[in-house]
C-alpha cells in the first residue's frame, strides 16, 4: 500500500470526523456504519474506529454498532476496552451469541480462562442450543490442556446445533488423534465436508477421513471398535454393516475400493431397514447420490486427492463430465443435518 493511498484514506476518515464541508453531519449513522465496516474488512482498524465512533454519536444505543466497537477493541488488542463494553452488552436483553463469543475470545487472548469459562456458562444459560458457544467452550478447554473435556462440549454442540460445522471439525480431529477410537472420524468428518465443502479445513478432514478408513480396515480395527463397551447401538449397527465389507479391503484401501465398500454399505443399510430405526441424513444423502449417479464422483472428491493428488487429477481429466455434473449438483444444494439424529456417545 503506497503512501499516497494511505494519506487518502486518513484524509477521508478525518473528513468524516470533523465534517469538512458538513460531510460528516450530512451522513446518516447507517452510512457511517457501512463505511466503518468497509474499513474493518480492509484491516484499517484505526479509521474504522474513528468513523464508528462518529456513527455512535448519532445512535449511541445502536446494539450492532456497539458490538462492532467491542470487536474493534479486540482487533486492536485493546482487551480492557473490549471487556468493559462487551460485559455491558452481555447484560442487555437483546444480547446475542456473538457478543459472548467476542468477549470469550478476548479472555482467551489474555489467557484468563477462569473468566472466559464464566462467559460461556452465562451464554449457555441464555442460548442452550448454541453450537457456536459449545464450540468456543470446547476450544477453551483444549487451550487449558483439558482435551478430553473439550470433546464433551463439541459433541454437545453437535447434538444441540447439528448444522454448525466447527464442532464436527474439532470432534473429527480429536478422534483422528486417538487411534483406539476411529469410528467417529468417519461420521463427523463426512458430515463436516458436506456442511463446509471448500475451505482449508476441508482438506484436513478429507485426509483424516481417508486415514481413518485405512486404519479401521487394518488388523481388524473394525471388529475391535465393535467390541468396545462404550459403542452405542447406532455405532454397533453401522460397524456390523461395515464388517461385511472387510474382505473387499484385502488388497488395501484406495478411493476405488472405498467406492465399492461404501456402495455395499449403503445398499445393506437400507436393505436391512436400519434407516427405519436410525434415520440419518448423511446416509440418506449417500443413498440419493448413489441413485442419481453422483456417488463415484462424490467418493473421488472426498478421498481422491487425500490418497494421491496426481491420480485424482487424472481421474477428473478422464471423467470430466461426471466430475462437472457432481460439482454442479454440489453447488446447487444446501446440505443440512436433521435435528434429533445424534446417536453417538
């Protein structure tokens, strides 16, 4: 960013503040607020604060503007300011999850985990079904070196708010690091990549998914998981169905083998009417794609690059029509989990 451009931005902000030619006075609080948010998006926090403060002079009780003021304090590392204003907003009747999240982030930044926990307890009382709050609470426990306590919050978040993706991400990554509990990775991980399909985190989960399947089919891990006393009835039903595919992995786990294994799983799951006992949106989605001819491309999309980037690129080039049709389908729909379908631990 050159000096001329910087000076232009500073001059613009000053003009808003001192009202050169009556400019600031003529601007509505709404217009000033939009300008402040533009500065925030550009990372120009000082000018954002200047303009936002001018907007607040016009509408001092505007909750959203005050909330962004708290966030600006946080971004500028003025943690005392963020806590002071944030705590006052938390007490308002119209306070939302986001202000609790911002204040919690502030306490995390200064490593005041005790006060942060109090914020989440208060938030949870007001918003008992907030996936955002459960996720933040779990991350707090992880930061406080209580990783086994963290998973409890992430799974509560999945149960309470099944379409908030971050709890699935954290839960899948937690279990992927515990070789003795691999099954949840393939459930949480696949739901995550359907909810959040094109982010950096998606690539992480695809790799974790592929590794989990490889480990489950090595040395009888599927059977070990089935014998685990903590396994729920839903997990047992899925694992029993998967055991019928073990021989299909005799030569190893590849994207093509997983396509065959997972096709057999879907067919068996519905043939045995497990779907009536355990309705599950993820499996319904898999069955739909199998019927509509998208399942091969879907499996390649999940496992192909995780297994071998060059081989996946070759598959896409050789099956461009199929790959493009799946991509169009994927962009045309919004995947949503159905509330009440939490069957895990």
